[in-house]
C-alpha cells in the first residue's frame, strides 16, 4: 500500500558522495518511487568529517537542511537526505562508532520521517613519522577501498589532502606532508565521506531499510505512513520477585498526523533480569 502511495513519484536526493548507489535500490523497489540525485550544491559547505568546515546544528538539522535544499532545487514535494556522525560506541565507550540518519520529507502529507542505523565505524587515525607506518595504517583501514586523508604535523592542521585512493597518490601525499611538517610528523585518518568509506555506506543502506519499514507502517485510523514508536512504558516484571522494573513493558505507537495511539506489550521476553531490578539489585 505504501508502494502505491509513492509509485512513480520523484524523490529529490541531494548528495555529491554517491549515496544514491545504496539508497535508490532499497527505496525505489520498496516504494515504487524514483530517487533522483540533485547536483549543483556543495554539501561540504554544511560541514565535513575532516573538520575543515564545522557542521552547524545537530545531525538531524543537517539532514533536514540537505533534504530541503534538494527539494527546492528540483521543485518536487518529496525529499531525502542522509547525515552521518562518528563517535564512541554506546555500549563500552571504547569502539569507534557510526550513526546514520536518513531524513524523508513529504510536503504533500506534511510528514517528516527518519530512518536510523548504527554500527562499527572505520574512522581510525594515527600520527606517523615514516612511510612504513603510513603503509601499515593504510592496510589497517582497508585502503585503497577506504580513502585516506593526510595533514602535516597534527589533526587540526589546515593544510589537507583528500581523495587519496591509490598507492601512488598516498606516496606523493605523504612526501608532501612530511616536507611541510615542522615536527617530522604526518597525521593520517580514514576518510569519512560516504563514497570514500564503504563501511559507512553499508550503514547508510541499513538506514534506508529502517526508513522503508517505518514508511510501510500505516496508521490504523487515517492510513498515514510512519505509524511508529513514540513512547515506551516501563514496568517489565522482575524474573525473581515480579516487582516492576525500569525495563520496557510496552511500546506506544503513534500517528504523525492524527491523535491515534496504540500500546503494544513487548513479546520478546516476559521478565527482566534480576540485575535490572531496583529491589533485587538496589
């Protein structure tokens, strides 16, 4: 039903980093729409992973702005844009992590929906002093499929070379950076841009799959896409004492347009572990 809703419609995608390669196959087939890449705007102006241009606002703000720019440039009411972020994993705080947001805007229905995905990131960086260390770093990150960014001296040096995706380019860039460096060090990092980072591109595809699932969930009351979780209710009983815990007992699904809400009990487990109980484990 959702596929019929967007069948044959154009969806503007503002990108200069090849994201249509993973987004179009997922969304076109699931929704029947046509993802159309919009060019003519430098999305790096909204912020870069290499920090030479800082991002203004939140990750969600950036995705929304990209989608709106693409819609304005193409003159269509449907827009799509993704924005990524790198940081530490939410579990141990020790592993590099990538969070991807995929914003879908439907101005005809007044909808704004976000697909999300996260996973391990290829965002390694290292300060080196010789070619052997440079080659070892490149091999570690999966070069040349994953591109390298190079700076002289330190990670915040404004002198920078990007789009390095061959060993010949890497050797030349390393020689340049070492010659420019006053401390005999060269800063290397994995390029975070989508076309230069296959690991990130995979997470963008997963965000598209998440978006498709949400768009396929229609409000039982009015048929609007995006009928999804808006709240969670705590109180899953403890497996030892049956007291209510802070673990989720039910999920509340809500419509983006009307006031309809529906609570669904969690079905993957009937009890919470005693370690999550404030009574058994105060």
